[in-house]
C-alpha cells in the first residue's frame, strides 16, 4: 500500500483488459423482439421521454450484444429499425 497526499492506493500489473460485458437483459429487448417477430422491414421507434439519438445508442448496444442482423439509424431525431 502506497500513501501519497493522504490517498492510499495499490497498482497491480495485468496482462490485458477484460472484454466489456453487457447485461443479460435490457428494457429495450422487447422492442427488438417485437420488431424481429413482425413482418415490417422498416419501423420508427418512439420511447416516451427519450430522443432518437439516445434510443439508437441503447438499441445498438443490444443489437451488438445479441449479434442481430438489424440496422438502427436516426433521421430528424427519429429512430428507425431496419431488417
């Protein structure tokens, strides 16, 4: 333990950083599930109180974590899902 400026800390060597782990589920999964089970190839997604860019970011995280073949984009602050 090292003490400098009244702050105690440790430094430990590691070989590499671990991969980021996503949660197993998300409140955005039902949106993706309904879209995947539907017949429409292109839909808009609206979530109360959230803007299009925020929705895109959250859906993109879930698409990547689940390795889905779905595109998400934003045009004029509206989020779109496309198969």
